[in-house]
C-alpha cells in the first residue's frame, strides 16, 4: 500500500536512535533490536490512521517506550559483576559460581547506536557502561523519563503526553533520576571519544600486550585502581597487582595465540578477541570494552560471549 511504503521511507532515518533508546531502557542490544523491529511493525500497521506526520518521531518513541516498559515488567535489572558484591583477591577462585543467576548488561557497537558522528555528546555519553549500569538501577518509568528528557530532549509536556501522565509528575521523576545518575557522573577522561588519538594509542598498546603475551607491557597501561569484570562470570577483581595476577594465571596464553581486532562499543574504545582453539583456528572469544582514566586504563570489561561478534558484524573465526 502507498501509505505503508511512505511509512517505511519516513521512519527509516530513526532506526539507530530508536535502537539506542531501547538499549538504554533494556541494557541488551539483542532485546533492543527485537523491540525496534516490533515498533516498526506496529507503526507500519497503524500508519494509515496516523495523521500528525510532523510528529512521526514522537509517535515512534511512544510505541518503542511502551514496548520497553511492557518488556521490563517483572524482569530483573541487568547488572555487571561489580554491582553484585565485593571484588575478589583470589585468582584461583571459582569463576562460574552463580553465573546463571543474573541478567547481564550487554555492550552495544557504536555502529548500531549512532547514525552519524554528529550524534550529540549527551547521546554518546548516555550509553557508557558506568551510565548504563546506573540507568538499570532506576525504576522503569523513571528511567524512561530521564532518557526522553535529557537524551532525546523531548519537553516535559511531550514526555507527559507520551507516558500518559502530567508534566508535574515528569518533572518530579526527572529530579529523582538525575540525583541518582549524578552519583556516577563520568570524569572528563571517561568522556573522550574512541577516536581520540591518545586513546587509539592506548588501545594499540593494549592489543599488542595480549597478542605478544607481554605482561610487563600490559602492567604499564593499568591504573593502580584498575577494575576487571568478565560477565557472565560474577567474580570481579580490582587493583593492578590483583588483576595482573589473575590475568597471568587464567587469561594469558602463548604469544601468537590471540588476535585482537579494534572496534568501538558504548562510545568507548573496544576490541574483539580471537583465541586459538584446539583445532588451531582463531575463534571468537570475547569483547573487551576499555574505560580510559587519567593514569591509564581505569577499567576492563570483558564480555565472554562469542555470540556478540555477529552484533559487531565480525566473523566467528579468522
């Protein structure tokens, strides 16, 4: 039908920002893409009855936000290991104990979340791992208000209409959400883009250290208070000595048995790790998301899920 064809053409430019919106709400890139698909299907079906063409973006956000809120009913929040308890100092600890008891925050490739390099600084910073972790702790509707007001930059009246509430309620929820989020406000170092030359060099040295099994080189890159998380393993480590002791005992391998491919996730430097399997083939192993700090690498989050490689448009072996 002509109306539906018109919808496809008019709605297509909003796909990336809707995926980012649903990701901020849900903490899962896979769930976000599913709900954006649902949003477009609902929009396509209802487009003939839609008359306010100038407000198509708002209408799509209404459908997507409603779908997210429905999906979040009775669903546990997504977490990273540091949100579950104290760090470990034992590199020989059982890594898998309790791994299946939680829903884990997932990384999102920058290519999925941002349509152009001109995406706003606020939009980029709002998907950083520290901010995403805090967002998941907010009640679902409060989370929606914060994202729609501060990231999408809708007015209080627009958000009130979208959520079928009052501007006063929106402003109250926004104040509470901002107060919670302020507790994890990123530093200027955390806010630099992955394309920043200093961070490109840092990432190059990080990759070389793993590929060459060079523990001394990696040690030089880490801040004294560096944090290492490896979802779905609930155990995490903090402190340069502890982190290096763990990596030496459980992660490092022979030089040449790892290949690192540079990428970007959550508006942070990231790398995809391929590791040589028993059959000699380099196979997808994990996605490392790096948080740079003022004195080197402040945090390493290693997502041990080879299925994520498809999301990053990367092959499962090389």
